[in-house]
C-alpha cells in the first residue's frame, strides 16, 4: 500500500513538472544575415544556447570552409544580453559582433530559446525593433500572436562601418528615406513581411559603397495597425 502511494506521488510530480517544460525553438542565420527570435503575446524570450561558428559542413554551404569545429566563446552571453526578456529580437550573425572564431571559414549563428510567460506587465514605451538587411539580401519582419507590424522608419544607405562590413565602403554619410513609403505600403498591418535591400528599389544614394536597409518597427494591435496603414495611403502622417 505504501509503495503504491509513493509510486502515485512520483507520477503526479513527474506529470506536473513535464507540463512546466517549455518547447525549444531553434533559429539559424548564415554569416551577415539576421536571426529573428519571436515569442507570442504575454511571453518573453529566454535564450538557452547560442553558437556563432560552424559545427558541420551542411548548414550554410559555402566554398570557404576550413573547419567545422569552431564557436565564438561569447556567443551565448551576447545573444542573452540582446534578447532575454524581450518579445522580439533580431541578432546579426557577424564577425563585428562576435569576433571571428575561425578565420577564412564561412560561419552561421544558431540560437535555441524558449518563450516564458511574463511575470508582470510589459514595460511601457518599449523601443522599436530594428532590422538591418545587407545590400542584395532579403530580411523578414515578423510579429507574434495577434500583433501586427507598424513601420516607424526605414532608410537605405550607410551610417557606420560595423553594420554589414565590406571592403567597398567609400562613405558612412549617405542615406535615403525612399524605402519608408514603399515598406509601409508593403508591410503595415501584416503579421509577416519580407523586405529587399536593393539599388533597383531605392536608388543608389552612395555609388561604390556597400549599403544596407534599416527598418524600425513595432508589433501592435490589429485595429491600430490597419488604421495607420489606411491613413498613410491617404497621405496623412502619424501624430
């Protein structure tokens, strides 16, 4: 009888703890691309593991692979500092952020994370999320749950040397806001949207300089997002 009670209690304890285990999500981005982490409404990111480097030859195939056994020691600390406690987070897989754990090897960033239920209300006046997309590439904007994209700003050009590093940098003082109206028309009020960083779309504000697209956005309620989308198309500015 006593043994049966003990077994029953152990089973109840195991079931209760299994329910608390959160499923892990895995996101990956090749070198100089963006990892997008997202959690549903009323939950926040907790990074479990992160590695910038390479541990196989299959992921992000490339001609420049000297080793499949390297990882930046600071990977987890950096991603945790940028993402833990947030609902959305974008991290660039780049040597400028993590250093170069294996020179002359094309790398990638792999992140495992869980979405934990918020212990309290979300902080007010949350800053906009930012997505940087290197010239010639595409980036993804995504909002979780019942949230929808609100575009706050968008520029194409270059204002520093660390974002999208490249030998072809003649200036860091060029920018055009031409992408703003185009990306608002394309993405505002959507839950997910893919944007392209290209001279063909936005012109070339600085010839012979490798550029990038910067998009600042929030995830907000459907009603507000759709209303703002309609106002923009009528030529009205946000208050």
